[in-house]
């Protein structure tokens, strides 16, 4: 099993606990676990090695995230259920692996239909049933059901990722299939990523402006890029991240007045391309404009905590910060800047290698979480739903959260040998599967499973890969051929969990 001490040392996780935080903790009263506020901040393409307190070699100052680590708990073995965006977001909200849907690989474009099935339990529906006010502010990227101008014609012609003609999309009509139909009382969203059209803001299912024009593809330096497409007259790429931060802070200020518990799902748009830090953050890091954009992400986290402190509800608020997958940081970027966005891990966004899906996962909750903690509990992004169920003491139905395991016990500093997650499936941008069991990782592909090393360029390699992560976190030694029995055992478990439609038994 991966040990907390050895893995934290290998990954460069630093202890940030200070006497100030320790004395504050000692003065706390007994925890009040009655319906805490919940804020889930989901960064977009942030790597394990970006946060300074998690990687002492990081060239990016992240003071607010460092404070978060000092005040709470960091998970050293946390993973997204996919190494790209849409599948992870589906898993986060539904507690179900996205490969069980129509989406078998990749992510969705901006005009593709909604992925979350009608009536499926989400973290928002579960919490709303337990008296929570719920909000989604930020990047949705789970598909939407757009109205057509002419119902007899298709919504669009051609490949959805490079649309040149969207005249049959009726932007004046309400947009269906979004957050409001999946448990959110309030929503203010961007349909997909900051580089995927349409570039519009949608509030509670309606565009905030239906005055759209066409914008050409923009290509600047590395990371400065977005696709051509439809753009609203009130949308400016460079303002998007702070615009969402302002909306989130406003929501927290307003909900504080109601006295009701709230759940804010806050999926931000950075540091995904286009890398567009505002002038205030230019030159703040040693990792180019990507690093500067991460500095801006860190500042947004600080704004959330500032609003939380002003609200007076900070002690009984669970704040989670994580990422949807690893950073899209190439070998050429490492060579240019010396910064390793995914730390010592092999691979990057899109891959089955650890750099594609091992993610920072940090939580604070002053009434419950002791400061400066680390946990080696295996955690997957699908586990949020079951954790919300445990917090609210709500049993999950058999057809809900099929791949979700609660990490509530870990937040409280407790071990749970019986109910904790023991295995995990994750898949790559190209739809290849990886499987974890204890310290073992099986990758059902020849190459990276993603963009680092395409399988077509790795024909001389074994059919699969097997790594013992307890002493090979860098995945340098493929044991597939020397440990055939272990590989066969894991492949059988993987196939069983895929075929059964669930992993939570």
C-alpha cells in the first residue's frame, strides 16, 4: 500500500501547519456536523505539481492554496475518474463513471446535447432534498439541449468541434438540460471551456445576451488560443475567470443572509487554455503565462475565503479544492521553464499515466478537519456524492452513485478499512482504461492512452502496463511481463466492474 510518509516525500508534499493554526484548532468547540455549507472549487487543468505547498520545486507562488493546505487536509492519492474534462465533471456530480454513458472517450463540444440523464441523482439534488440552497457558477461542459430555429433541420451541420455554421441554433430561447434540471436552484455558466464556442453566459437557462456575432480563431503564443465561433456582445475571454469569481462572491454574500445551508459548485475556467492572466498577474510566476494564470486561480481561491470569513460561517463550511485532470504541460514546456506542472508524475492531461489523473485534492472545515493533515486514502472525483450523502446521513439509492465511496471518515482523520475505496477505474482521452487496486496500477494500453505517447507509436511495447506505485510512482518499470498473474487478476476485476455497471457494492 502507498504509505503517507513515502508518497508525500516522493511527491514533494510539504507540511504547512503553523502554531497559529494549531492553537486556533485547540480552542474549537465540539464539531457541529449539522448541515455544513459546502463549496466545491474545481480548477480546470491544474497539475499536482503546480501548488507550491505540494511541490517544493514549483515555480508558481500559491499563497492562498498553501494556507488552505495548512488549515486542512491534503490527499496524496486523489484522482479524477478521467484525464479530460467532461467525464470528470459527470463523475463529480453523479458519482458514476462517465464511460457508462454515451460518452466513451474525449469531451463534449459546446453544442452537443446534455450528458446527465434526466432524473439521475446528483450532489445538487441530494443536498437540495436535505434543505440546501444550491448553485452552479462557472464552466458547465456537460452538454446542453439547445432550441432550433427550424425543428425540421439538424441543430448544426458538420463536426461539432469546428462549427462554421450555427444559424439553426436559437439563442433567444431557454437552454435546457443544464444545471437547473439537475438540482441547482441558481446557475450562471459558460457552456463548455474557455476555448470552445459558444462564448456566452447563461443564467438560469437563459443567455444574458442573445446579441451574438462570429469570432475568428485566435492563435498567439503557446497556450494563447481559442476556437472560432459564436460570441455574445457581453463576453470577453480575458474577463471570464474574474467575472465568475465576482458572481461566486456575490452568491456567498447573499446566501449568508438567508441562514440556510448552501452548496456552491464553482468550476472555474483556469488554467485551461486560453492562458489569459490579467495584467496584475503577468510576470508573477517563473512558469510563463501558464504559471501567471495559476497565480490568478490562487487569487480567486483567496477571494472565496475572504467572502467566507466575512460571512461568519467559515467554521462550519466544507471547502474542497481540486482539479478535473492533470495539467496540459508538455516536455517542451518543462524544458523551457524548468517547472513541472504535474510534479514527478509521468504524463499529462489526457493520459492514463499518473500525471493525467492524479490531482491536488484539498479540504478545509474548521469544525471537523484538524489543520495540517495529509491522507493516503485513495479518493476519486466520483466520491463527492457519497460523501455528501454521509454528511447529511442520507442513504444512496441502488441506482445512484454507483461508483461513489464516501471519504467523510478521512476528513475527520479516521481510518475506514471496511467502507473506504479500495479499487478505482479511470479512463483516458482516447477511451483506454486504467485500474487501481491497492498499490497496483494496470493500464490497458501500450502507450500513454492519451496524447503523450499514442498507441500507434508504441507497437514495440507490451500490450498492457503494470506498475507498483509503492516504489515506482514515476512509472518507470513496467511489470506486466514479469507479473502476469497480478496483471490477469486486475484485468479480470476491471472487466467485472465495467460489465456490472457499478463498482460500489
